[in-house]
């Protein structure tokens, strides 16, 4: 099953909250209250996202966190890369592959194509869309164009 970690999901919720208030600096405590996540979890994720360049922080009386760049310029792929590393469905799809049968494998190229398609889809979705602050872009597969059916959900933790 392809699934992001709970912490990555929570990080996206935090980023969505920051995207909803562009330019505002929000403290870890305020973000915890607004997202209903624990203060410890929010602080841990903010530190990690700061190290990865997704958020910037300012200390002091009017300090806090804000997005390092506009939400429309942050893709789902960049969020996943920062929190989990690049998407790699199989060993041969990673940039540092150590698969001992890669040269003779009949299915590796197909899995690499699938991995690339997922990567392109993730790159094409911005934080604005993830946060429900912009209309979803059309997703195109072959000759079909579809808009995601699910309505945008409010930023907040979920199961």
C-alpha cells in the first residue's frame, strides 16, 4: 500500500494552516491550537520543515513561523521529499539503487514509469490546492481529463 506517514500528513496540515494566512508569523503554540495537534508534534515538524527550507522562523516577541515561499510554489512532491525523502516505489526507482537483479529484471522499467507518473502528479499539485485554497488542476491520463471528486477539506488532523 502506498501511504504517507502520519507525521507527513500532520506536516501538510501545518503547512496548510500557514498557507491560509500568508505572510503571517504563527507560533508553534498557535499552530498547535489551530490544528489540534500536540505542541510537541508541531514543534518537531516545524524544526524539520525549517531545516528542509519549507518554513522560515523568526525569534522574539513578534516571531513565529511562516512559509519560506508562496504556497503556490510549494508542491506536494517537495513536501514529501522534505519529510520522507523522494518517492521510490521499488529499489530500482530510487536514485541510489542497490538491486542485484536490476540489469536483468523484466519489470523494473515499468515500475520506474509508474514511479515517474506519481512523481509528476505530486509535482503538479501545489500546497494551495492541498490546503483547499485554490481550485484543483485537471489531472490527465491518456485521453481522459478528470477533476478530483472529493471536496476540499478544512485543515486539521484526521485519522
